[in-house]
C-alpha cells in the first residue's frame, strides 16, 4: 500500500505541531509543508520583539532546514494555495500549479483586517504580520519621529511598547472604551492605559477614524469621527486579524469567520482538516465555535489535527482565551472568561491603586472560569490549570484573595496521584 | 539519555533545604524560586497529615512551554533537559501561561531581596547569571551537570530524598527506584482515564510516602 500524502498549508505553530504529531505516529508517510513566504518558519508573535530590537542577532526561526531533513518532510516556500478542490483531492497554487493530497490540513493562519477608512490606501499604512511587513516598518521608522497605531489590541500594545522604548512619540487610537478590550475589562484596561500614559503615549479610546490624508509637509493627518485629530509620520494598522481562508467555493466546507471544525479538527469534508488561526473551533466554556487566534490554541489544535490525520482519535478540549503582556516592567495576565452576558458570575476583586496592582478572579458557581491580574505574583499557568480541570474551588475562593492560602493549594488538592489508584 | 529526578516522599521531611540550596546556587530573584516545597493534606479530618511535596521544573517529555515559544528560546535538549536561551527569550510570557506547574518565572528588571535596602552583595555578584526581562526556570543545574556534578538540590538534600540520573539507563539509581517502588508523576494535564490526550510526561518522579 502506498504511503499517505499529508499536505499542510502553512508553516506556523499549528502546522509545525501537526507535523510533529504525524511523524510520531506515521514514520513513513509523505508530508509536505507549504508556505507562501520565501523563508523558514517563524512566529508572527515574535515580530513586535524583532521590531523592538529585543532579538538582535538573527531572526528567530522556529525550525531550520536540518529539522525538515530529519523529519523527512518537504518544506516548499513561495507556494500560496488559492483554491482547495476536495472532490479531486487537490489544491491549486497561485502560479497555476496543482498538488494532490490524501490528507489536507489548512493552517494558513490569519491576515490583518483592513479597516474601511477613507484614504487609507493613499497614505500608505503598515501592518505587522509577516517578516516582510516588519522589514518595511523598520525602514519606514528610520526617519520617523511620531507613530500612530490603529487599534489597542495585543499587537498594537506590543508595538506601542516597543516603539516607546525606542523613544518614538506614539499615538494609540482605539474604537472601544479601553485598551486590550478583548482581554481586560475597562477597570483593568485603565491600569494599562495609565502605564502607557506614564510613558508619554497618547491614547485615544472610544475614537474611530473618519479619514486619513497626507499633508503638504509629508505628515499623515488622522481625523476622528466627531471631533479631534492627530498627525503622524508613520501609520500602523493593528486593528486585528481575520482568518486567511483559501477559496473553498463549491466545496462543502463550512466557513463562518474561520473554517468551522469539529472536536477532531475535521471540516466535515473527508480528508480536510483545519487548525490554528484559520479554524473556528469550540470554546472551552460555551462549546460554541470561535476563532481563538492565540499561539497555544494553535499548538493544541495542530496537535489534535495531526494525531487524527495519522489515524488516531483525539479530540480538542476547547480553547481558552488568554494573554500575557509585559510592558515597562508591569506584567498583565488575562485568562478565560472575562465577561459572559446572561450568566451570573461571582467576581472577587482586589486592587491597590498606589502600587498599581489589580486582581480579579471570576467564578461560575464554585469553578474558576476567568482571571485577570496586573503586577500580581500569581502564577498564570496554575490558574489556567484550575480553569481547565474545572477544579472545585468552594473552600479556596476567599482564601485566595485574602492571601490566607497560596494559589498552589487548590492546585495540589486537584492532583490525582497516579500511584494511588 | 534522559536526565530525570526521583524524590522519595518517605524520606522528605519538608526542610526547605532544596529551596535554599537552589537559591544559593542559582541566585534566583525574590518570588521566583526554581525549586520549591509545597505542602498538601492527606486524609480526612481529624485523621489528617500534612505532607511535603518538593516541586521544580518537571522537564516534561512533551513540553508545552517549548511548543508555544515563538522565538525558539525554550528548547528540549537531547539529554532531556528543558532549557531557556536567554539571548533568544523576549519575555513574551507565553510559556508562563501554559506551564501547569508554575515552574517558570520572569526575572524582574528591578529586584531586591530586602525591598528598599538595595541589593545585597550576593545579588550584585550573581547578576551575570541572569538577564533581566527574560523568563527563567530550573535547568537541573545544567552548569553543574555538565561538570559531572549532581544538581544542587540533590547533593544538598540532608534527608537524602532526592536522586538524579539517567532514566534511559536501566541500571541507574533512578531507574531502579522507579522499578522497585510505587511512584507517581505530577501530571495535571492528564485526567486519569481520559484517553489519548497529549501527555506532558514529566521527568520528575515521586516515590510514595
């Protein structure tokens, strides 16, 4: 029997995680990884740090050529898949080439959303999703003094922190009322806001941009809806990302915001899987399909897809939204449900304005479902474990906030010692 | 070759010796101990015992922290030790979010053992071992292991409860102990009987008390 051919679109976290799993279970199958870029795999999450110059010597490739050789995998660069044809079990490249597959994993990631702002194309806007974007932005920043960033999401915040450290003037424009609206509530967002303002950043929250234009002196003029305006030398778009989906017309693959997948990362069409930022998989809490575009979800989904592609039966336990940011020596974490409309959640909160400490634990009944904290020494990994394992926290709830008991207590209580069975 | 550790909970008395020697060896910052002693309760009231559980980085066989690292700073070495290359680490904290053992800590840019009193001479002297703004964790005392020594916590355990060696070698002390005694691994990522979920498979084994 001929070996199965696994084709993986993408070379990011999900793709590499799937590759590792397939090779583990199927030592002899043919595996081919496709990337639309012309370089080794890297993580877009490292780009803000590359921009900041925190990684100096070289680009942090996730894998090198030797790795692909060792894994007996073909790594094809410059291959952009524009169409998938599941009936014929083949994909079509942009250059017209056709590639056959037995198992296909779509892990093509995400691309920046372009907000519908008047004049955006004319003035030239930068994004930060690919290495080429990063190079172009570095080039543009060389002669710039003032930078405006659209969007105070994770990428926007990280770029802002990077640029502020390099002594640029930074304006952040966010349409929601607080920074990092997806991960922190307004109260916690205020703390992060203050940290940025303390470092001479201008943050405009609750402002949408009406239009941008280039002035005679070369500066970009940004006009807000309602009132107000600002100018900048460089404009960066960081409003968010959306799944980068190849054409799936005339297939039965369902697409919402991302490609809809079941718990086994199957798209419903035989032999086609999706994982990572491109996939819309179950949420850990609600079970509803959501795009959880974070690196750990990509790893977990890729691993599940890879295992199932090699004949195993593994299911995904659902994505938990989480994030960590370290800005100017302040750490901020957010894990799990921050707000769930329609559910009555019990919230335990503690804050210290002077020390800029903030702690909020969110419970659904006796289970911890979410947490956010700023400048606290709680370990986010243990919190995530308590959420993920649905540990009964009844006796620990208040004790945790009062610091009567350490966070590790419920963790220890939740351990099942394998030898005692 | 796979380095691992065996901790005999029958011998461990919870003296915090490992924690102190780890700090002395690695000059860990306040709040960021690589090797710690936790206590758990065994039994039901009034028949209850407080038992020590020394924890450190578990050097998992399938480390999730290595998978999520966007720069490749976290690596699993061929000898089983999970290390962080501080030159590549950007302090993005992704690994802290996924480690269920709380083994990783950010080395702070400003830290003092005694807040407000300045750094102690020891802190100043051991600064070169660290790079502020990067994530650190137990590395099984790699510099010592490379010299053929045991990790500091093992060599200095006064109850002689800790063992270190090659888990792949069937004749090593650690392998023999695991074979002969009842043991457990702290593996919170896997529910018992949950099936084929990806396992972390830690390299730290505990012998039952």
